[in-house]
């Protein structure tokens, strides 16, 4: 190995060492910043959750005192409400391919998303880390996910609520119709048309019933297999 090659190798090693040092410092700086911001979020969340202790409009007063926007403080508080201290610290330990954790602003954007379970949040955090997404790109991804969610079928709890509401509405309308028919019997033509309409509605209910019964049986089969 000649002197020039040896020098280049040494320079490469030195540069690699410096890169690792700088990366560690950047990571430490980012993590410390997120930790400090989370501490603020905890305090704001405490105020948000205790109007009896702090009074109405407390967050607005804090915002004025510290020179922050009210919406900003509420978004901070949402982070502390979404993740407790242990969970948040654990998330900060995960880093991207560039060795960087997510910033506090990433978590602010994710906390804005409603009706998302912890598994959904973990998946989005993983995607943000895998792709080293900036806050802006992450916010764009979240908007896309929300649009997909709005087009998708309701979640399990909302399905039950929607079913109950639909059944109650149909029951109320049919009961009102029955009382009207009892009070004034329809013509044969009206009766025939009404029978056809009711049979059509019953077919829809039968399809829905079969669908839910099938899901329930499949769930029971899965549980039995697990046992």
C-alpha cells in the first residue's frame, strides 16, 4: 500500500468517526428537545383536564403569558394525552435509517388524528422512521390515511352503533305505518305495493343478518382453534 492510499484510508476512518459523533450529537439534541417539549405538554394536559382547579380559559391565559398560540398549546397537550411518559420515551428510542428519532412535531401531527388505535399509530410511526419522513411529509401521509379511513367501513364499535340506529329508525317508521294502516285500511293496490316494499326491505335485513352471523361464526371458529 502506497502512502497516498494509506492517507485516504485514514481520512476515510477519521471522517466516519466524525460522522458518528455528529449523528450522536444531533440525536441527543433532538431527543432532548422532544423530551423538554413533552414536559410542557404534560403540564398543559394537566390544565386541560382540570377546569375545576385551573378555571375556564386557563390554556388561553397560559398562551398569552408565554407568547404561544392557544392552538399550539392544545396540540401539545394532545401529545401527553395520547402517550404517557413511559410510552413517549420508548418511542424516542426508535430511530430512522439515518439514526434520527422522530421530532416532537411528528408526534403533534399524529396526535391530531382521531379514532386511531395504538396499532395504527405504531404502523405510521414505523413508516415515518423507515422513510425518514419530514414533519411536512408525515402530515401529508396522515391526511391520506384519514381520507382512506373516511372511505372505509366503520370500526367495530361504530358498526354496532350504526346497526342499532338503523334498526331503531326502521322500527319507528314501521310502527307509525302500522298504526296508520290500522286506522285507515289501504286500497288493494296500496296493500300489494306495500307488501312488495316490505319484502324488499326484509331481503336487505336477511342479507345483513347472514353477513353478521357469518362473521360471528367465523370468530367463534377462530377462538375454538386457538383453544
